[in-house]
C-alpha cells in the first residue's frame, strides 16, 4: 500500500505495477501528478504546469470544476451505479441535453465508456442499417485502439495491429499546407479532395460502403481545419450513394472548436455523431453515439446487438449534466470561440511570423497547432513523419523546454498543438503563448533562416 506521498514513492509504485498504454515499459518515467485546479496542475514537489494539452484534449472545463465535483459526490450519495436496462434520471437528462445541442434530427443517445467504443458502435450501427461492410476513413485520423477502431485509424499507431481484414478503406482528406492533390488554393484543395473521395467510393463499389467516418477537424494527426465546402461536399456524396456520414467528435465536441459540435461551423448534419472527452471533461469515463432518426428507426422493432455494463453510468452522467449546465451558464463555448478569434489565433500567427521554424498556423477555438519545419521554402518537416529516437530529438527538446518554463505541451510528429481548457483565462492563454514563443528558440536552431 502506498503510504508515502513523495514523488519517489509514487514513481516507484507506478513502475512496479502499472502497465502504460502506447509505451515501451522499460523506457518511460511518468511524472507523478499531485493535484490540479483550473488550467493548472502540479507535482509533489510543488512545480506548477499550465495545462496546454488539457490532459488528453478532454479537460474542456479544467481541473476540479466545483459544480461537477459536487454533482459526482451528490450522485454517489444517492446511487453509485445501476444496470443499463433500468432508467435513471441522470442518464435521461444527460441524453436530453446532448440531443438539445446536437444538429438536425440527431435525437437518441447510446452511451459508451469512451471514444473508441463510440466509434466501434457507430460503425456497427452503420453496417446494420445499410447492410454494407466497408467504412471509409482518412489516412490522417485517429479513431481508437480496439480492433475495428484501430483498423479505421489512419496514423502509424495502426500499423502493428493492422490485419487488413476489418473492412477499413483509407483516403486522403484536405490538407492545404501539404496537398496530396497539388492544389494551389483552398478552393482547389476542396474540389480535388472531394473528387478523390468520390473516385475511391466508385472504385471500391458504392454498394459496399456503409459509411464515411471522419473528424470534422482532424485532431492529433494535424489539427486540419477543412476548407469551406468540404464537409458539405462529403455530405452530398454520401447522400448520392446511400452512404451514412459519421462525425467523430470525440475530440472536437463540447466547445473545443468554439461550437458545441464542430460540424456546426459548416451547418452539416451527419447521420451519427460520436463523442466522449469534453462531455464531462473526463471526470468519470463517458462517451456515446448520437443517432439520427433514420438510424434509430432501424432498431425500433429489431434489437440492437450490442451493449456495455457501464453504459450511461450514473456518476458519469451526473458529471455530464453538471458540465453542460456549467458550460451554458458560464458561457464557456462562447469564451472558447472568443479566445480563438482574439487571443490564441492572433497570438500564434504573430509567433509564427517571428520564428523560422514555424511553417503553418491553423485552428479554431481552443484547438490549434503550429506545424514546425526546417525550411519554410521547402516545407521540410522539423522531424520526419513518425520519427522516433534520435530523429525525434528536436521535438523532444522543444517539449522539455516548455515544461521547464512551466507549460505542459502536446506534441505530435512535427507539430506543437495548443489545447488549453475551453475556460482558460485570457491571462493564462497569453502567458502560455509567451512560453511557447520563448521555447520555439529551441526549434529555430534546426531551421533555416
């Protein structure tokens, strides 16, 4: 039993018994975290870090929001758990609130324990509704780590587990800075990306494709904001071939882009939306699928073949209810939009102009990235794609310098992502940008002037 609250004791206990995800166990040394409040967390030695990763891009309302903490305690005193085949007031209210914020006719909610399960079940639903086997997803995507979700993922995390047998087909989405279509404008990128998607569907056989699954704004794999008209074009292609559109809003939902759901920026209504993370800021694990009327109707008289012991867990749903009420009452979604437009976006663009290592700046709300390069002219990446070890050293040095200055960053490949809580203060946001500005001197050492 751990009785010593020191860093050494916490680290020793972790190394003795905890098996960490995505890690070679003998090559990691996780920092013990002692506590957190608002946009900051700290270690056992009193070092504070401004959380510009929002942990795993899920802490939309920050650490320790009192309304959510109290809601969890209140529900625990009343009813800690109940089987999913019962009705529960917190589960029902959470579903109602989620449906109120969802676009169009998405009105039913199937609860899961996280984003991976949400995508697994959305894909299962799409296949059952259409009777088709294939799912199309982007190469630059992440959809989860269970069997189907891992195959649907486009990034290199898929490689060790990919058997090529899960019915996943990948395509190129728009990426104006590194266009796969040799586009010379965002409008051209949009047009050519849509032509490519339709060609993939044609070659695969439209009658075999159940759904297109995409992140409205690609998250970990680039922070890619789609050109105007792209999502609407995908919707039209799906409608033309009887294909369902699934929006993976696990990372973008619940205020992250300055809207309740990212698809709202483009007035697009998917057939299914998957969510997790920001729905209750990860205080208790929760995810889900929001179903359109068409999809839900398929299971009116036919049982849905799937379920989870902890589906709609009362503690998780109580946290979600409190989170959504707090976001509404405190104007957190609007604040995130304001920060992106007036603080983070302008601040990052100014930083980008000052540093030769910054090739591109992009984002929405509190969902931004700096793409780092060795040469702005050639756009050579600061580190190679999927770099590890010595090849990844420049990004590792940059992240270490951020931490040394009191900011906890989120890096992926050659990008520094800027992902504070949606309710971060303007003062803390500016302080974080100042730290990034200073730390980028590390990356500049590798870049051509």
